[in-house]
C-alpha cells in the first residue's frame, strides 16, 4: 500500500469480528490499538519496523498465530500473554540470547516456530546444536523452522 501504514491507530478497534489482520510490509514501529479485536486469531505484521512485542495483551486470550518475521525484535518480553498461541513465525529478527528465547516456554500450546535468521539460530545452527537445544527447551513444539520434530520414545517419557 502506498503510502505505507506508519502506526496501528484507534480505528483498528472497530474491527470487532476480525479473525485475521494483515498489516505486513509497512512502516509500523509498534503494536497498538488491538483492544476491540476480541476474535483475532491471526495477526500478520511481517516486514515492518517493530522492535518489541508490547501491545499484545488485548489479544492474549484469542490469538493463535503471530506472523512477525523481518522486523527488529531483540527481546521477547510480553510474549507470555499469548496463552493460545500455536504458531509463531519470527524469522529474520534480532534475538541473540537464550534468556530471551526461553520466554517462549511461557507459551503453553506453541506447536510451530520459525526462527531462522535470528543471530541465536544462526550461531547454533552453525554449531549443529540448534534443534536439540530448542526441542529440549520447548516441549510442545511439533515443527521447527519448517521441519517436523520427530521425538523418540525415550524423550517423550522425560
């Protein structure tokens, strides 16, 4: 869209029956004004200028998928409010350390994660221990970076 959307303004709160909101490829810097979107299941904010996950509280009880790849997110503070989140697509962001990554453990039903292109993933993929570390950390995960996770029986008994 030209001109690109620069902010999520109050008019969004009128979309009360909206289940999927796509605002990808814009110039949005922060997540805001989701208060009225009580039915929102999918929020697509890829390719913006978002730096943090503040502002998701309003959709914490309904959001099932967050598509937020190609932004500038370094910290995952605020992700814990998304109690129904099953799919998190957040490739090509700036997450660098396990302390931040481990906040994803607070998502009780997370099944699919795409994290390619974050400094943390790049470092550990190069070292060869990325998938092992992630699957030990996130027990509910079924798919990582597009690949199904195959657990053997021993792991499932832990």
